[in-house]
C-alpha cells in the first residue's frame, strides 16, 4: 500500500469521520465523501499540512476525487518529485 493512499485514508478518517477499508486494491470515489467546496478545501489543506508542502494548482481539480487510487498515485508522484528536488538542492549546496 502506498504512503499516499494510507495518508488519504488517515485524513478521511481523522478530518471527516469516514471509515474506509484499508486495502490497497480497494478503490473508491473520494467525491462521494467530499461533497462540497468547503470540505474539498479542508481535504486539500489537510494533505498539505501532512506533507508540509503546498500542492500545485492542478490538485485543485475536483475531478481528481473520482478515484482514490488515481489521486494517491498523483500525490505519490508529486511527493517523490519534491524529495528529488530537495536532494538535488542539497547536493548543489554541498558542491558550491
């Protein structure tokens, strides 16, 4: 199970009281639980707080909530990219 999928489950449980089966193969529509714009923003902010980074604007597309697996894969790719950028910055600073 990916870190990002586990994080989504945790956020939905903690912030919205939603209990989801914690199985990686289980895909569900997040938009069935996040039904209005206020909840959507709260969901995005909770993710940003968890990863300690602001998500890019393309995450502010409500259509991404049609698949928990799809959303978590996009989030996982973003987090991996952020870590790679931080590592490159660290190496650049060490070299210079």
